[in-house]
C-alpha cells in the first residue's frame, strides 16, 4: 500500500483520535490507531472499548487497499515536528513495516495487521435521530459538563442528560451539589426521548466541536449513540438508568433577587477564597441594599478576608454560604456580563441566571448552600 497526505492534516487528526486511547487499555492493540485505506479515502479509528472515534481524510497517489495498525504515541511523536508538507506513506503488505518519506528525510515504524482490531457492534435498527447545530451542541456540553458527578453508586449522575422534546432540547448535569439546566429551542426531536452521554465522550466532543461546523446527527438507542460530524464519527456506550426529576429540585419561589456584575463577583471570590478553610472552602455572602459582602475565614490559621461589591438589590438583609470553587465554576460557565442570584433562605438552593439569556436559550444553574456557624 502507498499514499500521499498532508502532514499537518494527518497529524492533527491523529492527535484528536489519540484522546480516546486510555492509559490502561484492556487489549494491547487498542494502544494503536487503525488505518483502513479504501481508494482515495483513509479511515482512521481509535477506541478504548467503550468509545470509538473515526475520522476520514482524502489521500492522493494511492496504490493498493487494506488495513494496518500503528502505535498512536509513536506515530504522533514521529510526525508532530515535521513542517506542513506532503508526505508519502508506504506499507509493506506482508510485514506491515511503514516508511514515511518527507522533504528532508524519512522514518520507519513497525505496524501490525488491522484485522484483529476490535470494531464495536453497530447501533440497532430501532433508533432515535436528533439533528442539532454543532454550535448548539458545543454550548450545551460546555455549560453543563463541569457539573457532572464522579459517583460509583449513582452512575446516571456521571454524564450529561439529553432531555429531548418536540419543542426543545435540554442539557442537564448535576452532582448533587450543583445543577445545570440548559434548555435550547433551536433544536428539537420528532418525539420525546432522552439519553445520558458519559463524561469522557462528552469531553471528546467538546474538543472536536470547537473546530467543526454545520450539523451534528445523533442516532441513539437504549445502549449506544452514534454522533456524526463533518470530519468525525463518534460511537459510545450510553449510561443506563433513569435520570432523576431535575425540575423538582429547582426552587420556584425566590423572593430575594440580586443583579450583579459577573466578572466583579468572580474576581472577589477568587481573592477571598485564598483565606477560606481549605477543607470546606466556605464563602459567606451577606446581601444588603445594593451591596454584597463576600467573606471567608480560616479559624485554624487566624486568617480572614472580605470584599464589598455594588449590586442591584432592595429587600431584607440575608446571609448565605456557598462552596467557593463551585460558585466560581458556575459563574465561569455563564457568558452574560451580569448575573441574577435568586435566593429564598440560607437553607435552600440558590439559583443563578444570566441577566440576559442568549437567543432561543433558557439557562439556569443551581447551587446548594453550606451551613453557616452564625
């Protein structure tokens, strides 16, 4: 076999595919990337057993067809420093020795037959189909993935819940302390359906979607999802189980509403968090008329700090505590210049909303409070 390909395109795709490969694969061949040359198309596949990612690129000066596998780390390290240029790749059909020639030199690798590379079972014929703009999918994953859990006892919490209706799609993630509900009316299904996308393929999609355009086509059944993009096809095993009723935990009657500059609040939280107790990271927030006081202390080391921030608020004063890093994560996942904090009392969850919602989007974030000593 023999073909020519752009070194930059080839290496970029290999680096993306390699994000699938696990550090401890169950089969040694999963440390490799599978190459399947068919005419002027080269299909490249990476898998960890649960997730499979395929990318196809155009090649020229093709001779022969077939499959071979190469160690992912070796091929990437061997090519990543080569300047963008056409390279010629030759594969011995019997020994699977691979020679790569470029402008100033060449390198050789020892590959193996691709026939033993495990290909996952395809999706069943009884599938649901969701078509969604890649930017909408990217935003939904980006705004919710930080809230997913790492919970062995409740695996359904370890992914992003896609709640699909005939009117919209809602991305949901929660770890029991924080919750994200991102509803977007620019995408909808032909009927009501749902699935839970695990965290690892969600992270992979987040990286890929930043460079993709057009429409994503998601086909899914009870066990598997196939996500087709312009340059990639991702197949993964879904999380089985029933997702909790997320709407039931969102407080509806929140009499205290505070409007504040998002970046000013983030900056104050970061500075004050330095002085918080390292085991609790408790941040105390005191709300008074047009003012928020953010404070933290560590009694063990006799350190404390507080800052005042101007806000829009009229009502009774109130104290509430939150875990500082969680509140910062939530604020960092909102794009608007100002946010609205909706509160009821120190024992009920706080709701954080963008002051100005993006078009066709309804984003809500929730954070459970922490007990205050005073």
